[in-house]
């Protein structure tokens, strides 16, 4: 069976130890975690975990059922099963000199990202994008010299209701 | 402070009582000293084990024999870590249990305090759920949830870690309440449409087979299972965990399948056209090579845990629900289901099964040295199949499963999923506490019995008349068997030439010790041992290199059996 990427949206009780139960489930059973994002929601006591994982259909079914089985898990949705919007936020600090600063600013403009910090030898860019677009951007600026990069991992929601 | 406020330890005792607990197994220490102080003023029976692992296995044996929730106390740090094997054992076999551990005071947590260990972190993957109690206000709710979780849905152990300072804080209590956890709603009622499909499949099947497991015992579905098998004249095989739920002396009984299963059970699995898998999880010890497991069958699987379905084996008709409810409903549906016009002729299948039974039954050849099978066989006949049997792990366990025929659920108590050596003796103590009037016998190996031998003191202290049959082959026999068959007889680290004198050991603990070294002594030793009041160790010096057969080598198809 072929493996596919899945974006899981998991609502959990906002309690200490819950993340560890989820991560422990994945490590203990040998499932992949490609990226992971956790934060509070508008509902008190509920956090949302957005996780990207790669698995074949049978493993994916197990992952969902195993997650459900955890007492602190409220809902599990595989967003990739229907229409969803996905974004990731990255902060990218790029090495610049006077001679390529202009070029970088142009690229940032084209992508409609933001410059949030500038220094004599660096520019930090805030990029909110889909995975594919972010990948394209990173490839483009890599030759200039990326000093540091930090990414939130994917977050996503169903489209519509 | 109002008069109705109670301390943490009083709340604990109150909840235990309201949850129907009367027996507690445990071991004290600094972090539970307040709990033990309170316990001294209650009417609970407390069994002081001699090791926390023993306490947990005893609570487990109590739960398995009674169908109730086992309860165990242990202190923080080493007390808590000593419980882990016991908890993992119960978890693998879905046994309802609540483990209460003491923890260092909340203000010290995280500081590497004396006897501090993150037991909630350690037991996360081997409990159904666990809790660290952070404030006195949540204690009562957590304790009630712990019992609810332990015994509902697919049962399992739940650990509650209570810091020492919280044990002595006070708060108001609410009393028993319906527990409603929004994130935990096990599915008990099966889908009726799916069940009617199953009824149809049964009527049309030419070569049907029931394959039942521990879920049948846990849900109390034994009667419904017997009715299903008899009304449809379908033969039955059960996993190690399911033994007893279908009578082992019934003509429809095929014996256990899998690695050390009977020839006929494994053949029936490979040739059936309909498999009703009830309360099983298709463990690799049962399936062998999964590609070759029941290759000709439409598989129906009934289980309360959705993760058990499609995990190891793809099934055509998955049904999530309680085994008992599902089987009772299925029996109803079968009564109403019209006979199909050309009802299949099953005589060929029935003949085939009979033929398998006759050509390759379980067998042994009793010659000049005692055969371990002969001991179990004689023990079975002498006790008329009535004993509650616990086991250790290894060859002894397999011979007990093969040669003692169980007729009741809760009669066979063994560590199936984890295969924990040292389980049988403390489990026998728990079982005897649960069933004071029944004969409880631990079938042991000379290796395993030494893993929790200290519990002899517990048995003697409480006058528990448990009997221990040691099949002494002076080997870690099951490992030696693998070395014999698959490692050129290189008996690396499996020889036990320095065993203690088990008869003297029994004596040292204040129990009775007996030994048989020749076949003609077997009956007399069993008779005397079983009739002697109090705890007894019966040692049988058996044929050292006897192997358990049939055997399916790991990873092979279950029809690839080594027969002798
Ligand atoms: C705690 C533990 N350690 C190791 C094993 C591996 N193991 C399985 S069977 C066995 C041998 C058991 O020897 P004994 O109790 O003498 O039983 P026999 O097979 O000889 O009947 C061992 C070491 C185990 N199951 N459990
Ligand atoms: Mg042995």
C-alpha cells in the first residue's frame, strides 16, 4: 500500500501530559510525525493539535482509532479527506549584504511576505504560506544564505462549515 | 471548615467502599503511610505482599477470578516502579485494576526528591489511563473515573498517583455519581444490520468456525457463546485468554489454536469458509504468518475495541460492540432467520474435523521419567477439571493450557499478552482471596516460580491453601526448546543447575513440600498435596528435554506444525 501525507486535526483536553500521550502513542507504535503544532482554541479546556503524518491507508486507520482511544482526545479529523485550507508560518533570517538586499526585497514583495527585522548583515522575513509556496520560497533564497529558520508546522481547517 | 470535609485518605477509603472493594493488595512506604494509617481504621482486607510486583499480580489474579476490579497500593519511587511489570501484564490482557501510588508532596515534584519518580510518565503506555492528583478537589472525581475506566469498555489498569500532602488535605465529597466523560464513550451496542448479515452468513456457511478470545470472558458472554455454537452446531477454538469460556470437554471443542495449538484447531482455521472471531485481537502467537491465516474464510470480527479490528488481520464484517450483547442479539436473529432453501451440507466438514481429532490428538508417551504432560493430565483427572488454575510462563503454561480442560470462564488465569514469568504464584493468592472455597493451583516452572517465590510468605501468613505444581526440568524450558529446535541445541544461559531444594524451601516458608521423581509417585504426591490443608509445593522432577508440541515456528503459517 502506498503512503500518503495526512493532516490530522486533533482536539484534546487542555491538560498537562496530553501531548506526551499523543507523542508517546506515535513513537511507541512507530508512526511518523512530520510536523506538530499545538495551541489553545476558543473553547476553554480544549487545545488543538495539528499533525502532519505519512502513512498508508491501513496504518492511517489505526492511527485515527488509536488516537480516539486515548481518554483525553475529544475529536480526530483527517483534513486531507476533504476540502481544507492549510497554512504555515515561518520566520527566516537571511544573510544579506548591500549588493543583494534589493534583490531579496523584490522576492519578498512578489511572495507578499513581510520583512520584520533588518540589520547590517541580515533580514528576517515573516512568511505565511501553504507548504508548497513556502518550499518554493526557501529554495529561492537558499543561495543567499539562510542563517536561521523557524517554522510552526502546518495548521489547517476544513473549508466551509 | 465544615464538618463534612474529609481528608484525602478518608475520601480514598470512602470511594473504595462505594465501588464495592473489599480486598486490597499492597505494600507500604513513606508516601502512602497516611493511606495505611487510615486503612488500619477500616474493614478492608489488606494483603501485604512481599514485593509490589506480587501485590499487583495478586490484585490481577483477584480480578481475573472474580470478574471484579482489583485494587493495589504502593509507595512512591521504587514501590511504584516495582508495579510496572504487573501493570503491563494486566494491560496486555485487559484486566480491570486500579493502582494507587503515593507520590512526593506537590511542592517537591520535579526536584528529584527522595523516592520521587514520574510514575505517571512511566506507566502512560501500559495503563488504560492514569492520573496525577494535583489538588484535593479533584481527588474524588479522579478516583471514581479510575474505577469507571478500569471496568468499562475494554477493561484495563488505571493508575492514580496521589502526592503525600494531598492525602492529608481536606475537602467536601459529592458521593457516588453517574460518570459522564465526554471523551470516552465505548460502543456497547453492535450494529444490528451487520449482525443480521452474520446470521445469514452462518446459515449459508459450509465450513464455519468460532474463534473466541478473552473478550468473551471479560464481557460475560460465555453462555451466549455456548448457545451460538450448539444451536448452529459450529465447532469452537479459543485463544489462551479465552480458555474456559467454551467447555473444554464439549464435543464441539477443538482446543487452542496457534503456536502451540492443536492440529485440528489450526487445520480448521486454515480451511474454514466462515470465521466468527469474537473478542480476539489476532495476536501473532495465534495467527502465525498472517498471509496464510484463514485464507479461505469470510471473517466476522466482534470486539469492543475498534483498534483491535483490521489491526493484524483484514476482516470482511467488522462489528464494534460488547461481545455479550452482540452474541445474545445474534442468537435472537438466528432463531428468526429462515433456513436457506438449499441449506449447505456440513457433514463433510464435520467428518473432516472428527478425522483431524482422531489422527493427531495431543499425546505424550509416559516412560521411565515423569512426563510433564502426565502430571497435568493426572492433575486434571484428579480434580475433575474443577480447579482454578493459574500458571507461570513457558512450557509449564502451554502444558497446562493443553492438558487441563477448562469448563468455566475465570477458571484459567495466565499471563497471555505479556507472558510474565512470576505471575502465577501471586495471581493464585489473588484468586484464592476472590474464591476462598475453590481449589486454586499454580502450574509453575522451576525458573518462573523463583521470580516471585517470596509470595509464599504471603500465602502462609493468610492461610491460603494454594497448591503449587512445579514442573522441574532444571531448564528455562521454553527458551531451551527454541535453542533445541532453531539454535543447534546451544543451551546458552538456560540451564538451571542450581535450583533450591523446593521441598525445603516450602518448609522454610512454613508450607508443605512434596516431591515426585518417578512416574509411579505422581498420583500419590498429587493426592497428598491436594488434600493437605494450607499452602503446598509439589515438585515433579520431569523429563528434562521434553518439548511442547505441536509447535509452529515463529513467522510460519499455522499449518506448518512440528508435530513431535
Ligand atoms: C519476566 C520474564 N523474563 C523472561 C522471559 C522469557 N522466558 C519465556 S519462557 C522462559 C523459561 C521459563 O522457564 P521455567 O519457568 O522453568 O518454565 P519451563 O519453560 O521450563 O516450563 C523464559 C526465560 C519471560 N517470559 N518473562
Ligand atoms: Mg523449567
